[in-house]
């Protein structure tokens, strides 16, 4: 029987530090979310009943996109809010 993983092209796995950098949060947050099943990850046993989690960038990107689609926030483009934001933060 063929595994689902065999159908995927090769993609290197990244550690929680790089995943945190990509997501813009702390590595500890990434590890907790992976452990709780809230973030797609691949667990590797450490031998003491705990796991190290590794991540695929494509899965993290899909996770981020799913959040942005499920979070239905109003857009502020073309409003005074954008002008105010630019005035408050001239370097942005």
C-alpha cells in the first residue's frame, strides 16, 4: 500500500525556531500549538515520552491562509484609517 507521504514532492522540514520566525511568534508558542494539535506538524519521538516537532513551510502557509479566510475582518483600504496609520508610523 502506498503512503500519502509518497505522493508529495520532497520538502525539507524546519524546526520550531524557523516556524516561529515564519509565523511571527515565539518558538515556545509554536511548540505548544504543535503539541496541542493546533498547528500541522510531524512529531519525532525523543525517547522520553516527549516529541520534537518539525514543520513543512507549505503546511504552515496553508494554516495561515486558513486563518485569514476564517477570520472575516473588515478591510480598511481607502479609508481615513489607512491615512492615520501612515501618519502614526511614517517608516511603515
